[in-house]
């Protein structure tokens, strides 16, 4: 019964830490990611120049922050419950789902501009920064992949230590 509580505590900690760090990382992503200028004309919008590197840099910043969060949060969760890596994996994946969603939500909402509303109501050309977005959907998996990698490395390390100890025992 005690181990069930400890495993559930890791899952709850993963959800809470994932949400809090996701919100904080959303603000960091909003500050780090470059903006692509848009020209807003009556009835239409288009990029000021062809700038795919602006969108790519925003995606890379999102993915890098998520990967670092996945490693750090999962290591912290593993320190809570090192002997039960399945609960750490579940907590890490839940933290990634909550954290990535919070990070995306906060980052895209900060500084967002109603481009369609501006286009419908403007009478002259305006240049505004395009709202943040994640163009490559794979970036949403970076946190989960990092969490799974940490748990895999820990499990592999445990297995290697167990094989070594069994060889020592057999050698005696």
C-alpha cells in the first residue's frame, strides 16, 4: 500500500511540475522566438519578405526548451522514485503532455494579434509581428521523447549494474 502512494505521488508531482514548468517555458519561448513581420493590407495579409528561418527558429526554440524540460523533470521524478521506473515513465509522459500543452498555449497567447480583424478593419498598410506558432508538429513530442530517453538510460544502467553484480556473485 505504501508503494502505491509513492508511485501516485510521482504521477501527481509530474502533473504539477509539468504544468508549472510548461507555463514558465511558454513565457521563455515567447521571449526567445523570433517574430516574422507581416504586412496587413485591407482584406489580405502576407509576410513582409520570404522568411522561413523565422518560423524554423521558433520551432527549434520550442523543441529545445521542451527537450531540456523533459530531461530535467524526468531526472527529478526519478530521484523521487528510482526503484520504480514505470511510474517515473508514466509521470514523465503525463508531465510532457501537460507541460507541452501549457507551453504552447502560453507562448501563442502572449503577444498574439488578431490578424484577420486588423485586415478587415484597416484602411492602410500595417506591418505587425506574426503570432507565434509551431509549424512542425514533431516539436510537440520533444518533451516526451526526452523523458522516455532518460528512463531508458536509467533502466539500461540498472540492468548493467545487475548483470555485473550477478557475475561477481557467480565468481565467488
